[in-house]
DNA sequence: TCCATATTTCCATTATTATAGAATTATGGA
DNA sequence: TCCATAATTCTATAATAATGGAAATATGGA
C-alpha cells in the first residue's frame, strides 16, 4: 500500500461524522445500509452525507450498489485491514512496543470466530 | 480511548509531511531526533515543522524534551498502539475480516523480538 | 404519463488547515 | 556581556474541507 492511499484513508476517518458513518457500516456488515437510513440515524442532511460517503468511497473504505431507489453502502473490510497493516508494518516497522497489545486484540478476535 | 482522541491522532497522521515525520521518529526509536535534523532531512522550514510537531504532540503521538539548544522529539509508541487497538476493537468491532491479516502481522512482529 | 421518494450534483458560504516570513525566546560558548 | 545557533511564536496568506439550500437525476408505483 502506498503512503498516499494510507493518507487518504486516514483523512477519510479523521472526521467525526465520517468515522460515525464508517462505524455504522462496519456494524451493518456485508448487507450494508441505505444512504437515507444513515442520514436519518445520524441527523445529517442527505446532501452532506452524500459528500461524506463519496469521500469514504474514494478512499476505498466503502462500496456502493443501487437497490431500487436506495443506494446501499457497505464497509470495505479489506481496505481497512490494509490500512491497519500499513500502519503496523510500514509506518511503525513492526515495533514490538506498538504490536504487542495489537497482536493480543487481533488474535483474540480471530480465535473467537 | 475516546473517539475524539482517535480522530485527533488520525488527523495528525493524515498529512504527508506529518506522516513522514512520524515515520522518522518511529525509526529513530526512544532517543528521538532534534527538530532541526528532521527539518533538514525532510526539507521543511523550521517554523512549519514546529507547527507540525505541535500537532503530533497535541495528538499524543510524540513527546519532546530539551537537550541543550535542541529540542528532541520521539514517537510515543503507546499512543500509536492505543490508536491501532481502538481502530481494531472499537471502530471495527474485532471483525475477523479486518483482524485476520493484522493478527498475523502483529503476531509475527512480536514473536521476532 | 405523472408523482413521490431517494440520492446526488451544483453552488456558495464558512471554517479549518498548511505554509512561511519576521520577530522572539532559550541555550551555550567566546 | 555579546554572538551564533536552535526552536518557537506571531501573523498573514493561500489552499482545502465542511456544510447545506436548491436543482437535477434515477427509480418505482398509480
């Protein structure tokens, strides 16, 4: 992963309502959520939300598909995984001080499958 | 970790020269680097770099201490670790799709100690 | 076809961020 | 004390991002 792509993803997540949107998408899973439902539940106007979803999508963190009149957005888990791996390996060079706690957390999550 | 702190850290890293600074600090280890050396090696004016170091420091990602005429900056590994754990656990809810590759990377890094 | 719903695009406004010149502060050495 | 070096703070400017009203586009149903 290129650092410029990492920066795009970091910037996409570095804003309160976008981070909230992304969390909702993660929670919603593969089925995803309609743009309108997200806007309603977060109290964001539809046009503003649309701009934020575009930013998340351009960063690679979300995908979209049309379903009838709605557009359904879903989190891209692979992109998020790639970002975390970039931060861990490239940016932090796998330093044990950074990785130790993370290995526990990620490992536990995988084992709980 | 609060989401507002995570956003601060994400924003601090979401800019090319700040990310480059942070990478250098990680590479430099606990001893850290003098502000002037960072400015020279990255070709940033000292006042601009100072502003960026302040942002990294306020986000908790760097610490500073004076040594003679120089001010030495160092990466705060704990803060970075906390951010990665936040993104993995809180934001991504430990989803295996996100965690699997990360568990490998972080685990390998820890085992290589 | 006509209408309501869902979302996006266009546009303007406001707020925030990035950058660097100039001045200031702090330290160490002659 | 005086000077050179290191870094920061002050200030202004330019660039980018966030927000929302209004209009446009797309879909499904009567």
